[in-house]
């Protein structure tokens, strides 16, 4: 008895059941178009998720780029055990990248704002130390307070909101603005110092 033939619709349905499996396989064989397809499939979602975490388009783009690079590396090295779970793996990777970025910012701000810290024992040279201290000193008082409470004291958002006297949902916005202000001022003074050295 001959097996019942599968019509074109059924075949297409099976092929499309989980396109991520095929995508992973193609990336592992070195298909660069598959890497492009992965970005096209998940890039927008990653960007908006990253933007919701950072509130900064530039930081969101950085998080997305780092996440895509790590995912591609894991796929190429066959570290992704379940290709069908690619979407979940990508989101977990984004979470890890975002947490690492927060820890790096927290460390830098703690070093800069803790008067007891022996900065010379850290990797920062004197010019970096001075740039950070100059930047912190020129932030608005509320910006300094938010960054200190969030990164140094590690207070929850509701406690920060209570101390400052604002609604809890505004804490994230204020933190994002404070970080943006910190980055812009810090980069300005670093560029200025770099130009002075070149002269």
C-alpha cells in the first residue's frame, strides 16, 4: 500500500512550523543571508525591549547589537541546545546584556560618588577620575540624588520616589535623563581633554 502523498499546503505548513530551526541550521553552515534574516526577524523587537529598559535610543541600539552578536556567536559555536527555543534564548541574552550594562554603570558611579573609595587602586587613571568627578559635580542636584540612590544605595524605585517626592512611574524617566546627562557631560570633557593632549 503506497503512503498517502502530502499535498503542497501540508508540506508548507510543516516547513513553516518553526522557521527558527531552519534559520539556526543555516547560520551554522555559514549562510550570511540567514544572519541577516535573524536580524530582520528579531531586530525590531529587541530594539523596543531594550528601549523600554534604558529609555535611551543610543543605549537601546548598543544593547541590541551586543545581544545579536552574542546570539550569533552561540549559534555558530553550537551552544544553542534547542534551536526551536531561539526566541526565548534571544530574550534571555538581552536580559543578561542589560544587567551587565547596569552593573558597569553602577560600578563607575559608585567609584565616582563614594568619598571612601580609593580610586587609584581601580583601573581608572587620574584623567578619567577627574572627568567623572567633574561630571558628577555638574549634574543637577536631583539627577545626582537619583543616580546615587539607584546605583550606590541600591534603593527600590518606590523608596526613591518617596524620598524625592515624585510618582513612582517617573523614577525611570528621571533616571534615564540623569544617565543621559551624565554621558553627554562626561563625553564632552573626555573629548576636550583628548584634544588638549593632542595639541
